[in-house]
């Protein structure tokens, strides 16, 4: 099985107020090469965006992989690890469960905004996508080019 690293993040601008603008992004690494994928979610919460970010990363894999998935969301990592119970967001969890099914996944929490190069890029892409209301393919490509050939 291919060994893949996924670093993911969600963003919801205006979370919990009027009309939130949410996005989810994942950066996938394989043998030091990186690719970014994302989705504008519209009206979603931070927690929903975090779940979606993990799902998007896993959904973009074309075959079963051995995945290390890093997220700054304890909600996602602890829930998928079985420590926390699912009380809400059941449709979102269903999507992540389906995306996870064929992979062997190590769920790992990473502290956000703490200087981790790939996590900082994912955070920036999620915020910019939420702000603009669309995925900007050129922005995504440029962001992963900054990483060069980096193993995490």
C-alpha cells in the first residue's frame, strides 16, 4: 500500500452567526510530492468544515492507502479514534466514514498555528477559499509549490 500523508483544515468565517462562509482543504503528500484539494462549503460550522477537510483528502485518493492524517481538530481526531462520541453532524460523519472505509488510517492531532509548514499552508488555503467563496486552483498549486519536495 502507498504511504500517504494528509494534512487538513477547515475554516468557517462567521461561525455561529448569520451567514457563515466555510471551506475545507487537504494537502496530500506522497514521496515528498504535494497536492492540494479543497471545497467551498458555504453555510457550515467550523466542526463541519474540519470533518469535510478530512473527507476531501481521503476521497481524493484513487486507491487504498496507508494514511497518516494530521488535523488541528481534536474533534475529528478524537472522534475518529473512538475516544469521543458522535452527538451531532451525523451526515458529515457519514461522509468521512465512507471516505475512510478502504484506507488504513493513523489519526494524528497537530497543534494549529504552531509553525508546522504544511499545516500553515492548509490553514491559509481554507481561509482564502472561505473568503472568496470558491476554490482557486492556481492559488492551491502555488501554495504546494512552496513546499518543494518535503517529507512530513
